[in-house]
C-alpha cells in the first residue's frame, strides 16, 4: 500500500523560487542551518521546493545547555511541533531533523541522546502517537562550544497527506530496540516514501549508520562502518522498491543527494573515496557531526527519487 497523495516535490542544490525549505550546510547555525562544519563534497545548500498547498517546513529551537537534561528541551520542542501540526492543514510529518549540543555527553542512561529520546517519547505519548507511525528522522550532535546560547533544533518537513514508513530488512526497527540502549527507544522510520508527479517516487531516508540488527558493527573502523552503512542503504533501497512497486528506486542515481555526517574530520577524505567508488553518481555533502552512539563514526542520510 503506497502513499495517498502525489507531491510535486523537487530537491536540489541550486537556488529556486520560494523553496519550502532552504537548508544552509556551510556552517551557518539556526535558523539557516544545523551549524555543523562543512568538510567538502558537491554541494553546501539544499533547496526543497513544492507548491505551497502541499508542503511546508516548521523550524523550531529551544535553549539547551550541554550540561542540561536534554529531555526537557526535546519534550518542549515535540509538544510545540505536535501543537503546530494540529493547528495546520499540513498535519503529516514526512521528515525530521534534530540537532543538539553534546549528544554523547553523560554516562549510561544519563547520556544526552538517551535523555533526548525520553523527552521526545513523553511528548508523543501525551499526544497518543504511535512510534511505529513516525517518519524518517536524523539526530546529530552539533558543536556549539563557541556559542553563548546553545540550542536544540528541530526541523520538520510536513505535508498535506501521509507518506509510507519503510523499514530496513537488515535492521531492527528503532522502536523495538532492547533496553540496553536506553529507557526509551528511539522513534523514527528508516525512510518515508512518497508518490511524486510523472509517476516517480521519492524516498526521504533517515540517518543510517553501521548498525546490523540493533548492534554497532566495526567499532573504531570508519571505513568499515562506511561500507556497512552503505550496505544498509542499498538494502533499504531494494526493500523500498518492492514496497512501493517502483523497481527503479532500487539504486541511487544522479538525482540522489546524500549528507554524510563524520565524527572525525580527518576521516572524510578516505570516506569520500570509498563512497564515490560505490555510488559514482550520488552528490555528496560532508558535515562534521557526532552520531547518536559514541561508537559510531559515520552516518549517511539521503534524498532519492526515481
């Protein structure tokens, strides 16, 4: 069963007239961009363009000291988002981006990413929302050590009709992760699929890392993690092609864009070579960011259409 609405969404790297979402990836912070250092690649800006009666963007932030409990800011932001959705004709999240300072700070269940999941979960539960119906999402740690006012950012692309949530056959669904990863499981789909005009389909793909089942693979090896993350993405494309009955979705192409978040900036050159060999047509944008688990060194998200 596919999406119930056809969107006229285009995602590119050149300026367009009145994009619904304009994301600067050149180091600028909220509200223009995530404030992550640009490491290189083919582009440093994304323009998401669609008719104003189909899609809109909701861009929110909340003060979030790196030493504070991230659950507070996360709950505030998601309650704001849920309220905005209820008041809008665009009631369906299709893609979420979360950026927060010091994402791996804290030990065990006090780690800020785990606390972020707790706060987001509280907001979802209060609204009676089911984790399994969540859309694609990314959560990345931002370095705001030079900022006098660090913030948690939430960027939402929302539409007039739902997409379809797609999981990955190589990975356990995030909401089914075991207790060892925290008191509250993450809430996101591996991808959101949407129907596009001219018979095409689009995939909004979540941040994807070197996780097999639910466990981190290749700890400490950035290139092996890159290969594993890429294998996860290839598997996701193949699965989505079947779910949406769009065989051409099974492989990335020249219209595909991939953001690559790299924990250690010095790893980017080797990672770039590996990805370009595997996906020669994909446009890449590399950003210095911390992945949600301390042992993960690289994460890749993508927009793909065919």
